[in-house]
RNA sequence: CAGGGUAUAGCGCAGUUGGUAGCGCGCGACAUUCGGGAUGUCGAGGCCGCGGGUUCAAGUCCCGCUACCCUGACCA
């Protein structure tokens, strides 16, 4: 009995959360973008009611925007869980201690800290990334080789006091990031997992609809490895410059475009084409960089103390939303890939009969439908449908009802066709 | 951080030689409309970014500050 009530409760809650009709949401679309929103992604996402700017580089995510973020998170989460990762949520407020051990609490070393004071005295930081705290955290849980390997990730708001926030949600001072950290007993195992993450990232970007635009890119590797890998999505307004050969089997960041690297990669400068791109992911073999200074050790089979090998793997979740918005938009508005779109259908009823049948349709398909039930003229609804950019627009009117059908329009191609109501 | 620009209604803008603020969109009511951002009538909405100053009088002139945008530098 209680179980049934519980299940019904979940179902109702689900229906309440996911349904959305235009007349009931507080969100409005804008004909013109605010003048301080000049980047295409920021302008369109604002006009279409996905985001709202609080200040430079700081945004609110409104109901539609939140759904996009959640869809991106779900895809990442599914692919990471598949390779054995565990999700956590760590704190944003940071105790300076572990950061002081690695030298990274210094403003000279890391110049993007937001720092604040405790009222009882003492300084705190707002996490720009989480290597130190995760390493510190796992000291409490890793003691034996039997505890390893371990892969821990989170979706976290990061704070970075960028000198200049810009480009809509592509470079913010507060942004959503997925950060994964791996822990190993050997370099071979780190390499093995690193390769698994490379593949998982490929699947993630594929599912996000930017697979053929996103390339694993050689970038500078810091002190402990020759290279790191970035995942760069080709984008005219991207901040990075990449070079690639004809079949794009070799892609490298401008920062490592030098004779030595070219030789290493077996390509020559003449064969490389230049393009701009946005960095959507970065993977790094940290090895002992953090585990050594912070003392993250384990006992091996022979009872010897060993230092843990680490890797870290980031994906800019909110930046991805901006990249996808920016990349696929046309002159009418946003064009979401189906996998990240907040809803699949933009439903419009025209005329008394059209609206009545649209209501009926909506009752059956709430979870995937955004219902424009406003008392507005068709033209306005079509304009907003284009702006909001859901994959399909579904129009029900006397005209389509005469055929017992609804008109289905593909936002991307603009193609329309009538489909029988019974077949939807 | 350097250089350039902007700040007036929810959004976009106008505001002359200083005289107490206007337009379009949006919003409310009514009527007529209803397949690509309708039309008409009436209406609500403003500490003119903040703080000083000059003046009988400042959105407008002067000084200072702040925020925001662009280019660059910076950027796990």
C-alpha cells in the first residue's frame, strides 16, 4: 500500500517537475539581446530565456537552461559510471592548508583565487579546482593497494577570478565543471585508465552532438609529462588556436607548435591547417604531483609505503552548453541537438480545435514537450519556437486536423511533414 | 592589468544652447483579429549607475567612484 502511494508520489512529482507550458513559466523571450551580451551564445541563450546574467562572468540558469545542463551532466555521468567512476560532491570553501603544502594558495602561483575571511579569523578560498582537497580527502580512505585503483568525480561550481570574463558562458568567474580524479598503484595502470577516459570522452562528445567537431589535441604537459591532452571543439569564437593535418589524425595546440613537437608527432608545419577552437575538456597525468606533497600513500603487497599515482580529467559543463549553443545557432535562434535539448517538441495549437487537440496531446507527452499555450498569434509562437530551438515543432490546426494529422517541422533542416496523430 | 567604449522604464534607444523625461518592444484592460513577431483605444511603469560640486534650476556642465562591453595581455 505505502509502496504504491510512494510510486504514485514519484510519478506525480516527475510529471510536475518535467512539464512546462509557456503560459505558466516566468521566463520570457526577448526580441533584442541586452546590449552587454554581445557574444552569440550569451545573446541567444538570454533572448530565448535559458540564462540570466548577474554580473560579468556570473550567470543564473533558468528552467530551460537548467534542463540543458542536466542533460549534459546525465550523458557525462552515464559514460563515467560505465568505466567505474564514483560520483561525489565536495565543498567549494577551501581550507588553505593542503593548498599551502603544494604552494598553490599563493596568489603569485595561482592568480585567480577568490579568497574570503572567516568571522572568527583566518582565510578561506573558493575552489578554482579540486586536486588538493580530493587528495586530502582520500588520505582518509586509501591505505592499501587493495583500495586501488579508484576513480572519483563530481559536478562542481568552480570559482576563478578571471581578469576578464567574456564570451557569454564560455569564460565565467563561476562555472560548472565535471572533474574526475583517478588513483593508481602504477604508471601502467594510470596509463590504462587514461586511455579509457580518452575513449569515454570521445563517446561523451559524440553523444553531445559535437563528435565530428571535437578533437583530442596535444597540449603542453607541465612538469611531469611531455604532453597533456585537451579536447578542442572547432569554433570560430574559440580562444584557442589548433593545428591539424589533413585527416585530423594529429591535432595540436598552438602552445606546443614547435620543431621538437612536430618531429615527435611525425608531421611537418606545411601539412598543418590552422583553426580556432574552444577547450571543452582536458586530461592530465599528474603522477605524484599532488600525492607526494600531500602524502597520499598506500601499503603494497610487501608492506612497503608507496605514493599513489594520480590523473585528473576535466570537462567544462557550462562551457559546453555555450559551445553547443554558439556552434549550431542560425539567424533565427538556437538549434539544439536532440540529446541536450531541454524538450524534444515545441507544441503549438492554432485555433480552437487545434488548441483543444494540442492540450490532449500535451497531457500524454508532458515529459518531452514544451507547450506554447499562450494566447498569442501563430507568428509569434513560430518565432519563439525558432529562437528556443527545440529539435521539432509540432503544430496542430484545422488545416492539419483535416488530415487527422499534426505538422512536424525539423528545426535544423526546416523540413515539414504531416504525421498522423495516432502515430506520434 | 593597458587601451577604447557604454551607463536614461523589464529589453532596445532618443533627449538640442541647463528649465524638472520621451519613443519602439514588452506589460495590464477592452474590442476586432488568429499559419510567420496584428490593429485600435485607454492604462501602469523612471532616485536618468553611485557620490560630490557649480547653478535660481542638472539626464545635460565639472570632479571622483563603480559596473558593464570590446581588443590585447593573462588562462589546468
